[in-house]
């Protein structure tokens, strides 16, 4: 009996402990599955790395960021790319992506008319007030442009209500789409990116997540087209309003930089998701938390320029990229026969002002006239071979009627040389103010009514109307003088002539008329400009 009890006691004790462990595990699983709102975890998107030293030498100026080669599908540089941070108006990228999905599905149309009726309360004297209404009419396409190009905050609310009926539903769609794209560290609380205040946190994301979002946006040519517009003219039913793209790289580098979005709040700093395409080779850059727009633009431009130059495509703004040479070089890199070794740009000193970051470089080609004094025994063929030109060119430049030349005669030869010049990046001085403004009027806004009017689609179906009321008690009271200054700034901007600039190139860059440019600046001849000249550029003609 004694031996039997010694055998059965540990056996039953083991069974009891095993059952207890199973019950405890079941209770843990039940508690974990009890919440109906829990979502299954999504794997973080994997990217290949090909880190290139020397792309950026002033990492201290960037809180987080990366540079991604879309064609090679590799991250070239990164800093804290998985660290969540406030993203400010980068939020509007997701807003416009969802709007584009609704456009493709036929739920909304670019020609939809949206009427915004605002009711304002204006103080007359002491306790006497008067109210008045202002009605504005926009197309859905113009509202998209206002959100993506001008970073207009109210337009994101109009998009949300037009597409989903109310803002909270649309914000839920934004978060659901983020999870669908694998943006696991992104959380949206509003559509504009404005600071959330004490009760609601700011919208947050990571550089990796914003890269995923940027790649998805590039699948929609309409979004790329809108984000690459330097200046927009929006009709509000009463007249045209001009807005300038906050992304100065779009203005400086024409069609090579085609987006995507800037952002600024005090907590987020100056942020930028930029996309560039040179010789069919696309790059995406993300930077968070810069202390100024000059620094942000300069870092991104130099980073892209340095990499493009290293892979034999030349720099942004240069003509005729060497596509064949670049392809051969990248094939050699792929096989391990060559390495990408960028020419490192000089780093701005730590105590430098923001404007010292505002310069990047580009290479321009110029024709140089050189005189050759004919010697005994010289002929046109010999001179042409010496300067690597043709006899026909030599005859044309010197207006020769025959091949006869005499000793002592001066012949002129034109050669093409490459010269590297500084380019000052464009920065909107009102960017931080514009991103934080919520209402455009100088009085207290007490009510806004939004009426969406759908137009017939291509298939002939007419969508139902919807009327939405928004009541807001927030006060935005900028001075009347500031509104007048903003209006003046929207009519003209200024350009400092750089070496190699011509009136025609400047007119093409800013998409303005050459004759109007000459008239406004009182220029008689097209070649009558000098380096350092300050030109007035009309915005409304862009």
C-alpha cells in the first residue's frame, strides 16, 4: 500500500498541474479574443537595402527619412525610418488617394459641383453684431488641387463629406486603407493634419509608411499630374484664386520633380515626401522634422542630385540624361563589377543660416566663342580637326564663300562647354502659416453649409444630391492688412537670374508667357538680362 500511494500521488499531481495550465492558457486566449475591434497584425513591408555612403552629410538636420530607388526597388539611405512622428499635412496624401479611388469606382466625378455657404458674425460696435453669408462654388477637381497643391485644410473636410457623408467615417476609411497598405505605424485622427489639441493626438506615421503611401499614389497618373503643378488657378464662382505649390522643387525642376506633398506644424517640423523622375528612373524621398523649408528642400535636392549623378544620369535640371551609359553602369553594379560612389557635396556649417541650404547645383551647357589666327600651311580641314568641328560649321560661323584662307586671318570657332552653377531653391515664406490656417475670412465663422451636386457620369446615370451642414465655433481672426498682403503675393513672385538663365527658360519654368514677362519687367531684348537681376513673375498666367 505504501509503495502504491507513493506512485499514484505524483502521477495525479502531474495531471492536476497539466489541467490547470490548459485552463490558464484558455483563459488567456479568451481574454485576447474578447475584443471585437482587435485587428490581426500585418507584417511590416520588406524593402531591400543598397546603402550608398555620401548621399547626405547633414543627417542632424533630419529627424527621420529615407531615399528609395523605385526602379531598383532599394532603399539607398535611411534614418529612423520606423520611428513614428507627427506628419502634419502629409495627411492629405491619404485623403487624395481615397478620393481618387472613389473617382475610379464612379462614386464621384471630377465635374461634381460643391457649393460652400459660410455664415459669418461680424462685430459692429460693443455688443452689436451683424451676420452675412458668402457662397462659393468649386468643382471636385479644383478641391483636389487645393488639398494637394495648396495644402488647403478646409478642402479636406469637403472631400471627406462628399465621398463618405461625414468626416469620422472618412477618417475610419483612412486608417483602414493604411492597414491595407501595410502602414502599421500610421494613425489618423483628422483629415487635414492640423494639431489635435489636448484631447486628440496628432496624426502620426513613419518614413517607411509614407514611402508605401507614395508608391501607391504613383499608380494614379491624375494625382501625379496634380502634384506636379507649380501654380493653380481655382474658380470659386466669383473669380479665380491663385495658389502656389509649397513644394519648391516642383517649381525649380519642372517636370522632373512631380510631387508629392509638404507638411508643417510646430510638432512635426518641415516635412516632405518628394518624387522625381529623370530618364525614366524614379526616386522617392521622405524627410521629417527639418527646422526650415530651405533646409528641407536643399537636403532632398542634393540627395537626389548626388545619386542621379552617381548612376551616370546627370543632375536634376540638366539636359539630355545619358540613358545608355547609365544602363550599362547599373548592369555592372548588379553583377558586382562596379560600385556607386557619389561625389559628396560640401556640408553647410552647423551654425549656418537656413538660406545657406537653399543652393544646389546643376550643369549647364554654354557656347564659347574662340578666335584662331591662321598660320602658314593652315587650311579649313586642318583647323576643323584641331577644334573637333566640321568644315561646314567653320565656313558657316565665319561666313566664308570659299575654302580659301590667308595667313593672319582670324577665324572664329564655337565650342560647347559644361559649367556648374548654383541654383537657389524656391521656398514659400508663408508655408507654415498657410498650413495652419483654417478659415480664410477675417471674422468669426459660425456656420458652414456644404451642398454637393453630382453631375451625370459618362454612363448617363445621375447621382443623388446630398446636403451637409457643418457648425464650427472656432475663431480665426487674421488682420485685414494681412489678407491684402496675401492677395498681392498671389499675383507675383520674384526670380533672381542665375548664370545660364535665359528669358525663354525662365518663362518655361514658371509656365508664363514670354511677351508678358518682358512687358512686366520692361525688357526690350530677350538677351538683355544679367546674372543677379530680380525679375517679377506673374502667377495668374501660370
